[in-house]
C-alpha cells in the first residue's frame, strides 16, 4: 500500500514537473518570437517602409502589442501566433519597399534607354544629312 501511494505521488510529481517545464518553455518561446518580430519591425522602420507600407507597419505594431498581452495573460500559443503575424506584416512591408525600388530602377532604365535611342537617331540623322550635302 505504501509503495503504491509512493508511486502515485512520484508519478503525479513527474507529471506536474513536466507540465511546469513545458509552460516555462512556451513562455520563453513566446518571448523569443516577440523579440524576433520586434527586431524585424525596428529594422524595417529604418527603410522607406513607413512611407511605402504604413498599413503593414501599423498592423505589425498592433500584433506585437497583442502578442505581449497574450504572453502576459499566459496564453503563450496565442502570443506566438500574434508574433508570427507581426513578422509576416513586417516581411510584407519589406517586400513592398523592394518592389517600389525595383519599379524605380526599371523606370530609370527605361528613361536611359529612351535617351540612348534618341541620341542614336539624332546621330544617324546627322550623318545622313552630312552625306546628302
């Protein structure tokens, strides 16, 4: 009887310890996710993203705040989900900046090509006029 009681207490203590450890691990993971999203957001804010993707920046900020609140309330899975959403919003903002830069570069290339084409036509016309004289 004493052995069974001792085994039961030992099993209960083991389960309790495992649950407590898992809870601590989830809290640490939630905090790491929030930190990663926050760092990514700060880096994105150093680019043109606040001007080109203000909605995504604002949404990322909101999701980070929701992630912190969920973590503080003990809802670690929800906190991780909000952090991941914040990171996705940040990545979308980065993509919008990259797209805008690519469009600007493409337009500059088009203008340069047009300028070269016009110069070539002028030179060709000037040579043709010289040969006619």
